[in-house]
DNA sequence: ACGTTTTACGTAGGCCGTAAATATC
DNA sequence: GATATTTACGGCCTACGTAAAACGT
């Protein structure tokens, strides 16, 4: 199953242009980044990066995926925002007098 | 962290109108559905359902979240589609003569 | 009293970090 | 030879299922 962490890791690698850079940004080990991308490529059935040890470049599929991955991540952020913006149930005792 | 499984479980409960119905559709135990919704509500900081043991109704926040959750799930599906549609790297040995 | 949701318990699978190996410049 | 990615190993945490309890109709 494709996971959000897969997607954000993928975007980080694409933006940083390197696995180690993404690992630093995400505060995780490079090995985790490598495995995550590997799993994502396996899930999607497409190679996302052309990597030759010192060069990491997006494949054509990678470019297309990058766009939609960003869209998906934004959509999930929107979930948080809409949930936060939405008023709660008319009579929800658990958030008391939060709204004026 | 909000997970895609959280979202699809939430949508299933909202559409089925019951936890057990969602559990049946998702082929999982009711307890798992209950915990997943609980976790999602905790993550979002909002109650999504008003449940009184025999009635499950979306709260106001639940309605708003349902919309954006569907959008997010569709966006993730789009990731799969775009990745699948996209041509691979010009010279990718691993998927040989897949494209005419 | 029945049906549905929730909690408790124990187990299985996945993810991550550390460390070692591999490959490229 | 140095840097960056990948693989191996061990541990931790999370998620699930089964079973039992709580709640409302």
C-alpha cells in the first residue's frame, strides 16, 4: 500500500536531488530513505529515479509522479485544515467554549 | 500522523453509517475500525462522529472532513495513475518492450 | 435481551537506526 | 580514496484479531 510517508520522502529526495540530503531534511537515516523509495517504486511498478551513485535524476514517470504526489500531500493537509476549521457538533461538550 | 488507512476507514464508516458495516466492507475486525477512527479523531483534534451505540452520525467537522478525505484519497489514486501512465525513462532496461 | 461499539490482551509485521558492503567519480 | 547508495541485523512500535465488557435500544 502506498503510504503518505512514501510520498513525502519521495518529494524530499526529488527536491534535494540526493538521498542523503533528503535524509538530513527528514531527520532520518539514509538507509530508511533508500528503502522507502525502493518500496514506493515497487508499489507503483515504476522506477522513479535514475541513480548512479553520484547522480540522482527523476525519470519521466518520476516527474509525473512528483506533481501528483505534491497534490496528494496538499490534499491531506487540506483534510487537517478543513477538520480544524470546521465547527464541531452543535453541542459537543468536549471542546467547551472554544468558539466565541 | 494521519494515515491513508485512517482516511479510507473514515470514509467507509461514513458511507456505511456503521462501524460494523465498514468493518465488513474493509474485511477487518470492528475493533480495528473503532481504534482507527479514534486515532484519527485524536490526530485531527475533532470528533468526527456522534455515536450513541446504535446511531452513528457525522458531526459538522465530520462532514467537512469527509469531503476533503475523499479528495485526498482520489489524489493518491491519481499518483498511481499518473505513475502508471507516465512513460518510463527513455532507456529503462527493466520494463523492456512494454510500450509499442 | 440483542445488537453495536469499545476495551484488554497477545501476536505478527513493518520501520527505523547502526553498521558493513558496494559502486561511482 | 572519498562520497553516496544499498543491504544486513536487531529492536521498537504499531496495527490487527480474538475475546470479553459496556452501552443503548
